[in-house]
């Protein structure tokens, strides 16, 4: 699905070769400063490499329209994006970006329940706590039905029990739908429990790449 060749970005990333297959869950694992988040952002053109090439489904990402790419390759960052408006609006806006039809309120209510988020759809999203906003953003991404999910420490604001519940939900939905996920984590436990393959940053970076 993704292929990386001779990728260089500043003095942070220097990867000779990396292959990401479809229908699998990957974890980019490494210590802080090892380039995990930087590499993740290159899979949907949030960052552009200085040298080298990334292909997606056989086409160079550099030749693809970034907006169209991001409809298929969706990112959820550490700091959740919350839009002005209600919980309902924040869930549906992802569908609108993807060009998908809105869903009924009951679908949203059921999703919130799965996310352990007991909030009314008409509640203002900016009133939610950090952990609640992270779960809301998680729900928005799940509704988008993307081909690839890029997840950068997606449960960083959650307690352990909620993290387990959300990760169980997310990975089940990804596998049931035959999708692909690339997650960034510094937690060995999360990487081992939820991924099909762990990509150790120290293994893929050359001497010129970031090492921690």
C-alpha cells in the first residue's frame, strides 16, 4: 500500500526502505525524538520529504492531490481538533469532508456509547474535557470510513481503562472492515497488544536519521 525509498527529512528522518501492506495494523515505536510523528505525517502529505519518495497504491504521493489523499488517509493527532459547535456537528463534519452522507442521530448515539462518552448530541463540544474531546475526535475519524488511519498517540489523554476500551473498539473496527492503520506510540504494551507488526524506529533509520 505504501512504499518508502531513500526518504530524507531534515536531520530527523533518513529511511532507506519501508513497506506498509494493506489490511494490517502497524505501530511506529520509539522513544521521544525518534521521528515517529514526523514520519507519520508524511503518509498523507502533512509534511513533504526533502529527498526520496513515498508511493501510495503505486502512485507517488507528491503527484496526488493532498485533499483527495486525506479523504482516504485520515489522521488523528495527539491534540484533538474540536470544531466550534455541537457534539453532533463535530461527528458529522468528518463525513462531510469525505463526501459521505450524514447518518441518523441514533448511529451517533450508539457510537458515543461505544466510546464511553455519555454526552448529548446538542452539547457544545468546547465544553468537553481533554479526554472527552479526544474520544469525540476518535468518533469523527471512525465515521469517515477511511482506507488508512494514521493515529498519533490517540489515547494520550485517557485513563488506562478507557484507553483499553477505545483501542479494543478501534482495532476491531479496522480489522472487521479490512482497513489499514499506522499508529505512533511510546508504549511497548500498546504496540504489542494491538499491532500486527511493530516498526522500531531505531531499526529503519540510517545513521543520519534521528536516533534516541
